[in-house]
């Protein structure tokens, strides 16, 4: 009799706990699913249906779907470094305000990212100020 009462009590506490936790777990699962733009298997998620976007989730956040500056600049530097026929220097005009996935990139961060890219490809980078922002000049090291 004691075993049956103990087991019944454990089942009752488990059900009470499940009833208390289930709504919170459901809301948390839905929030995470919407942030990741995932839905239940075989169905469109609400975020995809409503056209909602999550900052930093990928894709172009700029109006008109234009390519963003930072990824294209890094790719241009990499292409310049790979192609020995591209000449001795590459000039990239840097706008005054740079965004990446809808987030404004601080000038110091932008300089460091482009400097790291140059360092990875064994290039030298020089910076100069222009009327609309700046210019990064990438050069091959002297032989």
C-alpha cells in the first residue's frame, strides 16, 4: 500500500510540474523557432509567412537588396591577392558610414578587419581620408 501511495504521489507531482512548466517551454520553443526562422516540420514558420527578419540572421539588410560594402571589400582584396596580373595596387573607396547586416560598423573595427584581411594575404594597406569617407590602398610587398 505504501508503494502505491508513493508512486501515485510522484505521478501527481510530475503532472503538476508538467502543467506549470509546459506553457513556458512552449513560448520559449516558439521564440527560438521564430528567431531561427524555423517552424514545425513540414510547415512555414510565422516569421517566414509574415516577412519578419531577425537582425544578424543573414541576407542583405540594406534597402533594395544591394550588396553590402564589407563582404564585397574583403572579397575584392582576396581576389586582388590571388591574381598576380591585377597590378601592384588596389584602391577601395570606403564610405563614411558602413553597415553590415543592418548594423553600423565602427571605423576602428572596419580598419582592423581590412588590415587583418591584408595581413592574411600578405599585403600592405595604407589609409587616406577623402571627402566622402576614406580610401584604403592595398599594395603587394616589394620583391
